[in-house]
C-alpha cells in the first residue's frame, strides 16, 4: 500500500512540474467550460454512481467503491485520449488540473455526504489523505517550477516518463491486490464500465446543449474529461479508509476506464476526424 501512495504522489509531482502559466491562461479564456466540467465531475458523476449502486442493489462495500470512483477528480489519461480524439488538448489539461485542485475539498465532502448512511466516514482523515497525496506534491511541483525553473527545465523531459512509470506501478499494484475481483467479481466490472459509459452519453448530450460557447474540439475534451476519472486516487482512498472490498470497483476501473477512453477516442477520430 505504501508503494501505491508513493507512486500516486510521484504522478502528481510530475504533473505539477509540467504545468505552465499558459495552461492557466487558457483556463481564464474558457471559464464556462471549466465550470461545466467541474459540475459534471463533482455533481453529475457522483449522483450517477449512487443511482447505479441503488439500481443494481449494491452492498455497502460496492456502493462505497463506485461512489469513490464517481467523486474523484479527472484522470491524467484524459489528456492522451483527448489528443487521440482530435479534441482540445490544452483545455483537457486545464480541466484535469482544475478538478484535481477542487477535488482536494470536493471529494471528501462528497464522500462524507453521499456515503454517511452506508458506511462511517471520517471527513478530516479523507481530506488529509487527498491533500497529502494530491495537493502537496502538486504544489511542490508548481513552486519548484517557479523558483528553480532552470533545474525543472532540465528534468522536464523526464516528467512524462516518470508519470507513465508511476501509472504502471499503480495499475500493476491495484490489479495484483484485486486479482480475485477482476477475475470473478462481475459486479465490480459492470459498475466500473457503466459509470464511464453512461457519464459519456450524458456529457455528450450536455455538450450539444451548449454549442453556443463550445466548438467540436471543446465538446470532445469535455466528454472525455467526464468519463476519465482518476481510479488510482479512488483505489488508494478505498484501501486506506474503507473495507478492502470497496477497492474492487476502483481497481477494475483502472482497466475499464482506460479501455473505454481509448475506444471512444479512436472511434471518434475514425468516424468524424477533425482536421488540425
């Protein structure tokens, strides 16, 4: 478990080191889309997760797992999927960064209020975990980029590699720890697939309702951001604060979200390519 936490923090540090002032400038130009993405991420997806849990009559552990997956911030894989889909990559990066920061407070609050009737939740403990695993390494990267820019520039080329390696450790660790659930627990597999698929369709509908301020590239970025949650964070939180069986859906999500995101991106680019 310690290795998983270190890997997640390293991934966040690498992300912080790669954020540029231009990223924040891009965010300032599209506040409506940033707000819409945050609403889908922290309102629609958690409620959708609760709806799935209720409809499929999940037990407490599986309910906690899918709500955790629905309540965390956007995942870093969304940036790659947006690129493959021909979407607005800069917007995707900004959306991921914004929900990552907002999630430090939003995720513990959502878990507290949505799961309190299912399992006991210690808000302060969950908040401390999210802050130490996500906020601290992110801020460390941002501060380092500002005050030791020359050094960060030298190691900047290695940040994507570090991020990939960290993700590989997280995926391998979760799969190893939940091999039984991935092989036998169909409930976890179904839940980890339903959440991103239904979220994708809802986000697609919402994006078309807001065509007045969203072009095709922005709509694709928004849809992929919505379906691409951070299962690594959900998994670490589940293992640390809930029964180990609560981690089965986030663990399955590491595989299913990657597959679904890649399929959506590739089909989109093949069926309706966008000229650069």
